[in-house]
């Protein structure tokens, strides 16, 4: 077995372990990621991570975990390509996409946030929706300004399209609101570098784990206590504290990181319901992620966020159940025919809130660097 040393991301000794006949790349970023370690010997893969304990048996077209999750061989090739991209010479891994009245607030321009492009390995694109920002202090920050007003949803779509026009290979497209504050949750057992800011820890999580959508805890909405109670109920979870990584079905829009391999399958945001409520566009994202990439929207629980500002915008929730059913139906029509009659789609469409409240997605413990392939969960035998 050969060992190839790759470019260091955040840590030293980042390695990609390969086998001659069949290659399965796995990055060890200075430590084992959440107890995950993958080795391959003569076609037999051993994977150890929480519930995923045991031998993965190879067949001609897939490998199957002992928990019944089937990973097609073409997904393994996609994973290998992704690891090559991750270890390439890309100078910027993240692009932050923000909307603000004029210029970014000072709180976001610190070294701990996105003020130092060397520390964040990032570019920043800002939509100034009221007044033009003429600041030129930060070369990695681009300001856009439109003469006409946009909704929050339209603004996010414009930012995403502007990022795509750059034709840069960012690994994550990170949307965040301009009033965000990130902090560590001391109630989650997590060994951290005291000198590392919460945002740097989140970025590290993104590269270590590679979720389709990366989020953090929202103290005012779906907080860690609520999630723990839900896991006790649905997953027969006995631990008192949350694990570091939790698969999510419902997540707030304020701070979302989308993996480059999945973002084109998820976005654009749906602007159809903006006159009713700007919350509906996030419900569209939540629905699409659950149907296409179940279990791969992952919360990094050691970090939580709050937001200080509560600006006025449409938030009529009077017909939310009907609207959400319409959202599922709209997505269903665009699905490949073989997935339209799946149980998950039918249950989601019939009772969206009940489905999300009782979905066992939250019980999944998918390993790091899991293949990003739409609809693969429909072949799993664990639900």
C-alpha cells in the first residue's frame, strides 16, 4: 500500500491512503475525524464510526455496510475525484455570500471572521441592497449594488450566480446574514484549540466531514436541547449530551454552507412564495435536501449562532401546511419517475410537519467524506 502526502489544509500530515488495484481515498486531517477511519485491503473495507461498525462487502457494482447502506462503485469514483479536488492547489476554499444595507459591519471584518483572506481562505461577495458601498480596503471582498430592491430570496440567488460567474472551484458556498454572531457551546464535549474562533472551527468541520449542507446550532430555534429530546424519542438515544455531528431535517437559513458538488442540485432558492413569507424559500431548500441528499445536512453542534437584528419582512405562516405541500409537489414533478412514488415523498407531501418531526434522518451517523450522490438513500435498507 502506498502513501501519498497531499497538501496540508488546516493540519499537518494530511494523507491520502491508496491501494494499487482499487483506490479509496480518505483524508486524515491531523486526527481521526469523529472516530472515523477507513482502510482498504484486498477489496475489503473496514469502517468504524458510531453505528457503522463492521465489514463492507464488495460486489461488482456496489459496497454495502452492515447497516444496509449501499454505496455504488461509481460513487466511490466520485469520492476519489472529490478528494483530488480537495487536495488540489485551489487558493480559496470558501466563498461567503452576504446581504447587508451598505457595507459589511465591523463584526464580520475581524480576523476571526472574514476580514483576513489568508486566515479564512475565502472570498466574500456582498449584495448591498440599500446604498452602494465604496470600500476598497479588502481585495477579497466584492460589493454588488442594484438600483432596484430585491427580496431576501432573490438576493441569495443573485449572490450565488455571481459566485458561479467567477468559475473558481470553491469547496463551499456559505450564505450568512450580516447580523450573525458565532459562539462555542460549552455544553457539547468538544476538544478545541482555544486560539481558534468558532468560524474557523466550523470551516475545519466542513473540510473534515464534507456534508452536503453544513449548519450550526441556532440557539433561538432548533437548539441542542430540542435536538437531544428528539433523538431520545426517535433514535432511542441514551447519551445525555449531543454528538459533535448530527444529521438534520429542519435547519434555519441564517447560516448555511453548501458543498460544490451538491449546490447546483439544490439551488436556486424558490421565489414563488416571497409575497407570503420569506421563510418559505428555506422550506423549499429543506425539502430538496431531504429528498435528494437525506442525512447529509449536518449540524456541527459545538458552535451556535444568534442574530441581533430582526428586520421587517413578509412572514405570513397562516397557510404554511398547504404551501409546504405545494413545495413538495413542485419538487416531486421534477424527480426522476422511479422516485416519485417513494414512501418518503408521499409522507412528506401528505403531512410535511409531521414528517419532519418524526423523520429518522436525525438518527443517521453517516461517515465523513460520504459520497455526494442524489437519491442514493432510497437504496438504503435502514428505514
